[in-house]
C-alpha cells in the first residue's frame, strides 16, 4: 500500500524513472535493479528456486539494502509499472497491494486500468509491484546478513595454510605517508563492515599520521591485477585492488592512547564500495550467533613480516592467514601483558606465520558465514617461533557505538 501511494506520487516526478542497462551471463539485456524490484528473481529467491551461485551471477551492483541483479525484461510475467520499475503481471485478484488499495478507496479504478498487462475482461491481469513488505531503510549502516561474511572461497576450496585470492575479502589495508615526499606505507588493516565504512583500531587513526586511503581487494602486494590458478577447479581467479580515499575517521571517544582502552575506530570512505567476490563486508556479531569460547580458534589474515638480515623486517608479498587460540587474561599476564577493558587474549597456534598487524579483523566462521569477533592489536614483528600473544578489542561490546556512529556520520 505504501508502494501504491509512492507509485502514485512518482507518476508526476520524472526522477523516479531511472534505469541502468546491464547484460546477463547469457548476454541478454536487462536492467540493473535491487533484487526486491525484480519480481521474477525475487520470487525465485524467496522460494529457493535459484541457487546462491546463480544469484551471484546475476549480481550487477548493490545498494544498502542488498544486491542488485540484472533483471531481464523478456521474462514473460515481468511488466513495467507506471514508475518505470518492473512488476510482475498477474491476475488482479492475486495482486495484494492493488486489492487492499481498492478496498480502502486509496486508488481509482482508472489507475488500475493503467496497470493492465493482459488477461481478459473477466480475469484482468495487472502489473503488480512490491511483492513483499519493504520496511527496511535504504541506508543500511551495518551490512545485512544476506550480504556479509560470505567468501567465494568457501564454495569450493579448502586447504589449511594457503590463502586463496577470494579468502577474507573484507580485509582492507590502510595507507599512510610519513611526509609529503615519502612513499606510501600500509601500517594498519581494517575490515569492510558496510558499503562506506571500514572498522579499525583507534591507534591507526592518528592526527599526526593521518590515514590516506584504504586499499580493498588486495592479494599480492606488488601486482595491480592478481591471478591465481586453482587446479581443483581448473580456473583462474583474478582480483584488481581498489583504492578509496579516507573521507573522515572517527576514534572511539573513550580511546586513551596511553592505556589503549577502547581501541576502536571507523573510517568513512569517499564513495560506496561495489561488492565483488574479492571485496565484501564481514558480519558483525549479533546476539543470535554463538560467541567463541576459550580454546576456540580464530582466524586472521594479513601481509606478514619476514625477518631479513640485521633484524630488518619486510612484508610478505601475498596475503597470508593464520590462526590464534582464544585464551584467558591470565595467559596474557604470563607474557607481561595486562588486558584493558573489553580486550581479549589469544595465542598464535602456528608459530611460523605470525601476522602482527593493528586494526585487522579477528574472525571466525559460523554456518559458512564469517563474523568479526575482534580488532587485532599488536606490536612486535619478531613473533616467529614464539607462542606469542595477540590482543584484540572485543567488537561485540561496541556494535551499538558502531551503528550509531555510522548513522550520524
Ligand atoms: C507491512 O509491515 C507493517 C509493519 O510491519 C505492517 O503494519 C503492515 O500491515 C504490513 N503491510 C502489508 C501489506 O503486509
Ligand atoms: C599447516 O601448518 C601447520 C603448522 O606449521 C602444520 O603443522 C600443518 O601440517 C600445515 N598444514 C598443511 C595442510 O600444510
Ligand atoms: C605478479 O606479477 C609477477 C610478475 O609481474 C608474476 O610472475 C606473478 O605471477 C604475479 N602474481 C600474481 C598473484 O598475479
Ligand atoms: C575516491 O577516492 C579514489 C582514490 O583516491 C578516487 O579515485 C575516486 O575518484 C574518489 N571518488 C570520489 C567520488 O571522489
Ligand atoms: C596521545 O593523545 C594526546 C592527547 O590527545 C596527544 O597530545 C598525543 O600526541 C598522543 N600521543 C601519541 C603517541 O599519539
Ligand atoms: C615479565 O616480566 C618479568 C619482570 O620484569 C621478567 O622477569 C619476565 O621475563 C617477563 N616475562 C616475559 C614473558 O617477558
Ligand atoms: C565480548 O563481549 C561479549 C559481550 O558483548 C561477551 O559476552 C564476551 O564474553 C566477550 N568476549 C571475550 C572473549 O571476552
Ligand atoms: C542502528 O541504528 C539505527 C538508527 O538508530 C536503528 O534503527 C537500528 O535498529 C540499529 N541497528 C542495530 C543493529 O543496532
């Protein structure tokens, strides 16, 4: 009904009609629309008649509310609403919004005639819009469950220590320049949590050394386009990184750079991220997801450091992953580290790969979706061979702050 009122209103505003032509993998012409505006596909998805893989193939963009799909016009039952959007052609009696609106005298029968798309006089068919009750706001702060924490890698590829190109697509590298003449250095990481925001540690957001841009979708740090050949699936996977400027950054107001308490912050990017297989958001925890317990394994992924002669450390070229084991504050105390409020202690389980890096996501997978448990906080690079600790900021303590900060910035 809301839709009908909006439609009526839109009839007078040309701006409401906007289309973006796309091509499907079968090279058919379609229109790139939010999935809920593409009845054919939306219905199939709701009825689970289309696999997630096939759905991914139709993806042509995203909005705050979900993916956009390449919606093909020739599909028989698809029709155009007076707004220019697509609807589904169906018998009038089956079009709930029109029936309700007619019953409440909200629309004229003349308007219904304009929706006519076939049928007979006795059994007229109308172009029926909005197949579900869309009460979600356009502006989605935190990536919704339907989009976050998914990695193409999980679809087919499983080895333990190697990183795949499509693994951890939410990892962002944060770039700095110590002086205008110096080169760019990636001193921190962060995680994509929505189309415009990257979560990181507050210590990475210094007014003295400001973050410049976030590099998304990077795998091999020296190559513009990274490709890896996977014999398991006889296919190449390629990724182009994307740099987006830091528009602004926000440290947690309680952050204290001496004690390190509330070490969490948010970066707002200058434009919306277009999600791909290589650039996607991670999920933040909700109360419905089981939390990791002491002794559980968590994953981190970053460009590690390798020690060269004279104690010089250089970054690894490929993104790596490793695991840490959640442990008690006591175990960290044995390493002479005292936890601050809302911090947790972990220990590297694979002593060959230690990826000390601040701001990066500490994640775990639950039912094939990845959730961010923490923000890595670390210092020393020479952790190889040691059962070194890694602290993290407990993100679930800050979900409300994150949400509010995003909404008000
Ligand atoms: C849409 O949702 C609202 C709020 O949840 C509800 O009040 C309304 O009845 C729903 N409308 C339809 C047509 O289902
Ligand atoms: C992964 O690394 C660990 C620690 O180095 C090793 O024990 C394990 O065998 C490796 N697994 C594979 C599949 O290579
Ligand atoms: C990176 O580039 C080098 C040479 O330019 C090439 O040999 C290597 O295969 C590339 N690596 C990836 C992951 O694309
Ligand atoms: C955002 O930043 C990137 C990298 O600096 C730049 O290429 C792009 O044009 C910027 N977008 C807008 C809308 O300013
Ligand atoms: C810590 O914060 C204070 C006050 O905001 C600032 O003056 C100081 O430079 C900061 N120190 C470091 C190491 O960033
Ligand atoms: C912790 O500190 C004590 C006292 O300074 C020192 O003796 C001990 O070696 C330290 N332990 C570690 C693991 O660094
Ligand atoms: C993180 O915070 C949540 C509460 O939001 C708490 O239940 C959980 O135990 C904390 N995790 C750790 C490892 O302390
Ligand atoms: C985020 O904040 C908005 C606006 O304050 C609120 O409507 C929404 O429910 C919040 N979401 C979460 C996950 O807290």
